[in-house]
C-alpha cells in the first residue's frame, strides 16, 4: 500500500476516535427486581457492560433478601423456628444497620414489623382489616430484642420475622453506587423503584433534575436539582387498600399501634449522602408525623427532607430549599421552611 494512503488512513482513524471520545457513550436500561422497576443510566465507555453487571448484582441481592423466596436468607431466618441461620456479610450489615436505626428512631423504623404487615394482608396481596386479637398476637411477635446476631449467624426468637421493604432498596443503591465508582463511573443516575441515587453530575457538569411524585394525584410535586446524592420518598399512597366504608389503609405501619400510619402526612422525602440512611429515615419520619419528624431533623439533622401534609402544606429544610422547584400547577400549596 502507498505510504501516503496509509498515513491518511491513520489520521482519519485518530480523528474519528477523538470525535467519539468527546461524545461519551450513554446507556440506560430498565428491569424488574425487588418488586419494582429499576432504571440505570450510566455515562462512559463500558456503560452497557457495567449496567448489565449492576442488574445482576441487584437481582442477587433480591435473591438473598426476599421475604417470599423460600431460598432467601431472610426467608430462612423467618422460618427457622428460633434456630441460628448462617447468612452473608451483606445480610449481616443490613440487619445490624436496621437494628441501629430502629433504636435511633425510637422504634419508628422496625424491621420486625412483618407479622403485623401479614395480618393486614400486605404480604399476600389479599388485604383485610385484622381483628383486635389477631393484631395483638402479631404485635407480640415484633421487637428488635428478638433478633440476635452472633458472627454470621442470625437468630429470630419468639416468632419474630424480618422484612426489609423499608430499607433494602436504599441499601442496594449504596452497594451499586460503590460498584459503579469502582468501575470508574463518574456520571450516573440510578432509579430504584423511585429511590434515586445520583453519581456525580450530568456529563456537562450540570445538576441532575429529578421529579418528586405528587402524593395527591398523578404527576409531579416538583423538581429537585442534585449531584452525588440519594433521594428517597415514603408515602402510604404507594401501596394501600380501601375498606367497605371507604377508609384507606397504607403499607407503612406504626409499630406502637400495629395500625397503618394515619397522621396527616402524605409523603416524606429524605435527601442525603447514603441511600440506606435516606430509605430508613423516610419510612421512620413518615411514622413519626410532622412535628416529631421536624424535632428529629433539628436534633439529628445530617440530612434534608420534604414533608407533604394532607392539608397541602409543604415543609422543606433550608439545605435544599434552593434546589426545589414546585410544579407550576400546584401553586396553591403553601411552602414553609424548616431551619
Ligand atoms: P418505604 O416505602 O421505604 O417507606 O417502605 C415501606 C415498606 O417497609 C412496607 O411495604 C413494609 O414492607 C415495611 N414497613 C412498613 N412499616 C414499617 C416500619 N414501621 N418500619 C420498617 N419497615 C416498615
Ligand atoms: Mg424506606
């Protein structure tokens, strides 16, 4: 081949590489795991392979944490009749963290609430209002004191059962974020059934703009602009049933009464560095109600939050008030700042 032709060929290839190098690849994929849709968006050269691996990791975590899969570690603990069960490091971490957070939130977050959830039919999908006797029997089985950890063995005494519906997605978000970072990803958005975990900023350096769901109807409450942050929302509007009198019962239970939370809050969004903390807190603050949630924030405030009440008020902490924009169609809603 003529030397000049070879030279021109090399120059053209280099130019093509330069151009494609400037325009980094974006990959996005949705799949179903942990009873919800997850959508991962990743920028960078190997983004497709990295997403495929992240999906495998999420599916593997579902396999060990599912409450219904008979082969899961949680199922084995829940059905061991008080015998110690050997579990993985991830499960020990999840349980230890949840027990700590249960203590920190004064029991508002309770990973042993499963027997009560079952009596309301939330686990089988056949909802019903339980009798007082059934509820008090179920409540007797709850309590973190029934869970014992020794090395990698977990024991659930007195009929206690674990359920991480209120924490596992946030925990998964942290594990996947760590994995993506270890693979050199510096720009990604993970949507884990509405739990958002942002890595870095968008490729052009601008913030990720995410929509917060309107708890009253379809559509969004507003948008938040974030980077390197987790955003998690809890609300009884996500999963509920209505009895013959039209009363609404939601899937977040007040562990003190065994009844679905009904305290005038519609939703709680928690914004912070770690998905697991945001996930646990969004559930716990929802249980606490507006006033106790504000007190908790003021004494533990290493996070931000947005509370939406049934009387259409929005309470927002000062750390994120500038990042939040209310949906124009909802301008009647009152916004109060929490310092
Ligand atoms: P989330 O959407 O993160 O607030 O989690 C709600 C899920 O957590 C429910 O569907 C139950 O599986 C579980 N759950 C309900 N009430 C509680 C509670 N008080 N503490 C911990 N988990 C709960
Ligand atoms: Mg939660």
